[in-house]
C-alpha cells in the first residue's frame, strides 16, 4: 500500500504571533516555521502503518515556497521514503490546494491519503474533505484511532455525543485529530540519511490549476487586550460590580 501524506509549513505553535504592519496577514519575517502539528500526527500514523507491514511506501507532499523543502526533509528524516514539493510563493486557498493534491494523487495512485484535520495558521479544516470530493473517495475525518484489515479501514472519531466508528474500503482519505498518536522525534542518523532521499520539485503552474484566489482578506487584527482583573472583598461587592459596572446581571 502506498500512502500519501500532505504536510504544511506553518509558524511554529510556540512562536509569538504578530499581525504585519498593513494588517493583511501574519508576520513571518524572522519567525520560526515548522511542520503543522496535525500533519505531524498524520505522518506518524503513516509511519506506524508501515512498521506494521501495512504500507510499502510513504510519500510526503507539501505546497509552498522553496523553503518548504526543510519541512519535507523533516518528514524524510522521520521515515518517509520520498518527498514532493509543489513550489509556489502564493498563499493558496483550500480548494486550490485540494486541486493540486488531486493532480499528484492521480499521478502517484496512492491507496491511502492522510492529512491533518486543519492547519493552525488558518484553521480552515477544508482540504481533506474537498480532496475526497475531487477524487470521489470515501473519507473519515477527525480520526482518533485507525485500524486496517487488508482493504478495510476502520476509523474511530470523537463527536459531541461520544465516539463514532466509520469504515470504508481503500482507496480513501483520513484526516487526523490530536488524540490519534504522539509524533516521534527524528534521530540524528535519520536526519543525515534524509539528505540523500529523493525530493521532487514541481512548479505549480505546470499542473494546469487556476491559482487565482476567490476570497479577499480585508484585514487581520489581533484580539483586543484583556483588561486587568480586579480584586473584590465580598460577594456583595462582586454583585455590585457585575450589576452596576459590567451590567451583566
């Protein structure tokens, strides 16, 4: 079984987020960038399936600038067999990303595609579902447990009412949730080996997809600064503050 894992280069989740000066996006200059945490979970699940003897090849794919090679090399160091970069300097919308992934999927013919449920930079949570629609494949989103028996995939997912179990026959798409697994760290020998693993670079314009954005970002603003709390000395004082100052009761 061939598994395709999509990974995205995003601002490190532990970095301080700042809106740029013209309020059109997030400041990325001199900011640490890393693999999207949900995509790390997706790659880890693919690696575990390969260790179980259920997968023969793992391909990591990313869409972004040439610097995204660093993220792909990280995926190769963790255990992926080869990597593909669709190079573009544009900020792409989920539908365009799904269309680009669709083109590569048709070429590579994987039996399973695993993606993080969302990217932490936009929280769109759309690419996996759109890709499933384009390929006309079954999908199981927000996976917290994955089991594969021959060509049958069983996915347990968390919903508001508890746990839901879905099953589909390969080929199919899975998007991963936080509780699916804990990603591993790359070992130094594997980091060195990753430098010689194949990494293919494809110019996005050669895939015949219209990259024109359909949405316009009017402005991005940081959340308002929360006022400092105050100390009250009695329940009566608290009620007076809520009633006459905050006017919430």
